[in-house]
């Protein structure tokens, strides 16, 4: 039908323009980060290598370890069991 075709074309143009806008923003962000990097001073108490080690550890170990827990909380049965465990622990004290 004509209405269905018009709706489909509208969504096609909308999603193409949204994708091109996001790609343009990402390209500009990459340009700024490469051509005009931030020049900041780290505090004297924390060396940049130790800070980089901590951040890399958090990104590579801690976050992937927490992902299964976060996504498993979407399961309603597991969420209900966690809720009963938490409320049961607080009620006993």
C-alpha cells in the first residue's frame, strides 16, 4: 500500500541519517583525539604507569568478571532468589 511504502521510506531515511550522524560524530571524535590530544598533568603522588596498570586491570579483569552477574540478574528466577537472600540476611540480624 502507499501508506506502508511511505512509512518504510521514512524509517529508511531516518535510520540512514541517524547512522551517518553517529559516524560523523565518531569521526570528529577520532580526529580530535589524534590531532589535538589533551595535555594534562598527572598528580605527583600517582605515576601514570601505575594508574594505567590499575585502569587496564579494571577494564580487562573486573568488568568482564562482573558482566555474567549483571546479565544474569535479568533472569527473573535468579533475581527473586537474590532478593530473598538479601532480605533474609537483613531480617535475621
